[in-house]
C-alpha cells in the first residue's frame, strides 16, 4: 500500500494531450510527466503534436540558438 497518493496536477476546464494514450483530456487525468499542456481549448490540445513540431522548427531556425556555435565554427 502506498503511503502517499499521487494526485494529477491541473484544473477542470484546462485541456491536455496525453502522450501515453494519445488522446485529449480535460482536467487532470494522467500524470503530468505524460501530458502536454495546458491548452485553452480542446481543438488546441488536439493539435498539441503539430504545435510542438512547429515550435521546434522555429527554435531550430532562431539565430539566438546558434550564436555560440556559429561563431565557434567560423573562427576555427
């Protein structure tokens, strides 16, 4: 028997995308380690993986992320 019950974080009315079950959830259902969000709407949570991919492309193309490596590569 567990000494402490783990409680999922979140509030009803917040939307999450569960990475383990690959489904949208309202409020806390799965553990935070398995969720993306919170999102303000269900449709936004449904696009969680697409939003993450778009953000990754933006970050990869952001010159601020490559400042140190670009300088180091040019000076070698």
